[in-house]
C-alpha cells in the first residue's frame, strides 16, 4: 500500500516524458524516502537503458520490487500507469480531442515544471556521480554526442563507451568506484523462468494465432511484439504500433495521431497509449477489454526481461572489475540526462525568454528552496492557466 500510494502520486504528477519521470523518481525515492542511494539508483537506470521496454516504468517496477517484493512491483506499476490509462481510455470513449486555451496553457505549464525537475536531477546526480575529471569528461562527451546523434542506438552506444572508459580509468587508478546497495528479491530460478516465458511468448504467439485464429490473440500479439522489440521506449515504440495498427487497417491514421497527441497531454508513461489503441481498435472485443489487452501486452515483455536479468545483474555489478565499468556507465547516464534536458525537454518546451526564465525559476525553487516537486508542478500549472486567462481579458 505504501508503494502504491507513492507511485500513484507520481502517476498523477509526472509530466514531461521518461527522462522527467526518472527525475521525479530520484527526488521521491532516493532523496525523500531513501529507499536506495544515488549510486544504486544510477546503476538501476543504466540497466533499464539496455533492456527493451519503457525505461522509466522498468525503474519504477524495480523500486517497488526492492521495497515490497512482487506485490510491491505490481503496486508500483499499477500506481504509475493507472492515471494515464484511465484518462486515455476516457479519451477513446467520450471525446475526439482535448482543446481550448486553458487546456493548452495548463499542459505548457506542466511541461515547464518538468524542465526544472530534469535540470535538478542532472545537477544533483552530476555532483554525486561525476566527482573527478575522468567522469566529468565521460558525462560531457556523452551529452555532446547524444545532442548530435539523437537516436536510441546512440544512447546504447554512449553507455557502452562509458563502460569502456570507466574500466580503463578504474584500472589505472584514476577513479574510485563506490557501490550502492541494490537489493533484489528475485531468485535466479524465477529470473530464468521470466526469461523463458518472455521468449516463449515472443515465438509462440504467432504460432497460436496460426493454429487458432482469434482477434484477442492477434491484438495481444501486436502489442507484445512491439513491447519486446523496442529499445529506448517512449516515442520509439510509435513506428512499431503504427505498422501494426494503421497499416493493417485496425485504426485509421487520424485517430492514431489524435491519440498520440492526447498521450502527450497526460502524466505517466507514454506506453499507456496502448490503452487508447486497444480501446479504438476494430478487432477489440470491447473498448475496456481492448484497453486492458493493450496495456498488459505492451508492458509485459519489458517487465519479464527486467525480472529475468535483475538477479544476475546484482551479482555482476559486485565483481571488482565491474566497479569501474559501472562508474563510467553512471557518468554516461548523467550525460544522457543532460542531453535529454537540452533536447527534447528544453527545445520542445521553452518557446521564448519568458518560458526560459520560468524554467530557471522552477530549478531555483527545487534546488535553492528545496520545494517539493508536487508543489512546483501545481504552482506552474495554475500560474499558466491564470496567465492565459488574463491575456484573454
């Protein structure tokens, strides 16, 4: 129940996309609740960047798992995804689009608050994870490379390069690599079972469809395959879903794009776009059942892979030679967050000098006055709506 309430709050307030979500999680679970330390959190983020699926949701799932076992993992996932799932289901059922000046202003204010939250995460993580010049260089080079090459494969490449650089620097004695406490309650046998189930579903669902054709199986397979084959999460899954739903004629182009726009306007993970697609799909048995199939199908593969890898990851990261690797990877993650702070967070949100000053002000509230992120989000949302309404008077 503790885990569910904590992640439900994040699910209601976490605007700004997966990088912003990691900032919210860090503030809530590392800084405020102290469920794990900074180094362990960075290790966890590094792992989830390597795996298929939604990285921020996988981090949340892991945090719930470490806090309260499998029930905690499920509570974290449900709490974080439930608000946006319900909002997108309602969008699919009752309205064609969200519009109006107040709604647009509210969304913009929430995105500006997310800029400050991501900036705070970059600032504080850099101070902890880049205490010496080799790691500062790794983070800086990673950020510059990612700003130049904005692709999911570039993110993976940066993490690999950070691992190599950290290994070399650690062997030369240039950096010391502390190890955070990262508890996991997944036994190795359960981990292997999760990996086996992941592979069986990926290979077996098309065979089941061929043996017993059915709309439910086809719908679940489309979502599961997209979730299993996407690296980078978030926006990267959109082309796969477009191919599965628009190209096949299950959803028309205009409704697909309308749902994608609505998914940008709600808090929580972008993967909950699956609820909207499942609900409006022409092969869904009912809208609610279609939404449920979509959510479970898209999220399940990433969670199975994560649960399968976690017990082996904990053993690997404790090897002496792996310590330098993780130090370099963590520095690269700081660079990844810094690059994301610039684009798309800053470039996609800040439209002028006034927006820039507001974003800097939010950063000042969070770092200088230590204001809770929830207060900053609420303040920016209300202020944006009031400002918009004042301009219309």
